C-alpha cells in the first residue's frame, strides 16, 4: 500500500480535494460529511480539504448546512488538519456548479473527488482510490482516474442493491451508439489538473452529468481504471443513496415499474432476509458481505434503469 509519507506532500497542504455539490439533501448531508472526515486516508497522515457547493438552494438552507458542518468540527472524530468551506452559487446546472468549485480548490491539491451530499463513503474509500491512482501513474501517466463500484442504500441507509460498472475502454466510452456502456460512476478520483482544465457542457438532463464531466476530464488521451482488490474482486466502497428527491430519479422509476411497485428494490429481495444498514455493513466479516451481495438485486450502469434479481455471479 502507498503510505502517505512516501508521497511528496507540502506541509499543511491538501493532497486531495473532496467537492460536494449540495442540493435539497439536508436529511443526508451529515452522514456524507462524517464519512469524508473519518477516512483512513486522514488517520494515515494524509490531508484533504472538503468543499461544499450549495447549488442554488434557499439561503436559509445554505446557512443550516454551514452551521451543521461547523458543529461537527467540535466532535472528536473531526480531524483538525482538515480544511472545509461551504459556498453558495446560483443554480446553473450540475456541472456548472462543479465548474464554480474550481476556484476554491487549493493549487497544491493533487487529486479531486466529487461526492454527492446524499451518499456515503466507506472509511477506506479515499485511501483505496488514492493508492490505486498513485500506483498506476508510476508506470502510465495517461491514467488520470480511478473508480470503484457501489452498494445502493435507501433513505434510511439500508443496503438495497448493488450497481456495477464495466471496465473502462476508451473506444466504447466515447461511442454513444455502442451496444455496451463504459459508464464510469461518480465515485471516482481524478487528477486535479484535469478536473480544473475540463470544460463540461451544461446539463438539461439529470442522468448524464457524470458521463459529460468524465469525458471532459479524460479528454483525448486519458485512461480510467476500475479498482479491484488483491483477489481480483470488485471494490465496493461507495454507498449510493436512492430516495424520492434524487436528481436522477432511479427510485421513482423503479417504483413506477409494475413488476416492483412501491416496494421498489425490496420487491427483489428474499422476504425472509433482513436488510443490513450501511453502518452495520462496515463491521461485517467479508464472508457475510459476500453472502449479502449474492442476494442483493443488481443494476447495471448502462442506463441505470435495468434492475434484475440475483443470483448473479459476484465479482
């Protein structure tokens, strides 16, 4: 594993910038922020900065987000070495908000991660992606992005399914008419220089923001890698929340499907199996996690609307 002290780091400057685009997620943002500042990357000696961009929300809600983050800094788990900032910008489309965030990223930041404020990072998320990108770039500097797969959680934080992306291939990724998709999830780490240089188009549709942003970052020569563990199994260190106000509307579409109805993802679960909460998931033995994964309904990330019951082959 690449340890932080093996990496050239200017004292007091962040290696990683975590950008959160906030919109209408007040019930969930505390979980998201806590999951960022409790990363093992920080306890291992790394520095990061947290930048929350409030996306055109009412000014009073923006103030409440700032007050919430301020209150969290008094807790023992908040690392004193972590800088944070909450900024309000007028709504200009999701990627326009990310464009605005570039002004607040430290010049010394090596990598950037964009996180939704309704999602949750497993404690090893940042360290795992950081290690992968550092290792890969030693032999191929064209590798500018690393990403992992997701576990889907509901409003209350219970695990309801899994989402799996394919391995990255440039030819397929940049061919929108291809039969297969190389969609990269939002849970990715990218070289900050590429993030700042990218110029994604504004969005009129909710489900293409990550494709547009990553296309702008990868540009004409960039390569993305999908993180796997030492056993070649997919790493799922990101909890992607499904709820009624979700911009991309996965939960609404699933509940509108007559096969599933109001039970949504739960309609695909064995009725006699209790669903684990994401906090419980983090304490489970690997064998039990694998058993749950074999039961969870699965969605591919080609269009985020293909849901199938397991069993499937878990990798």
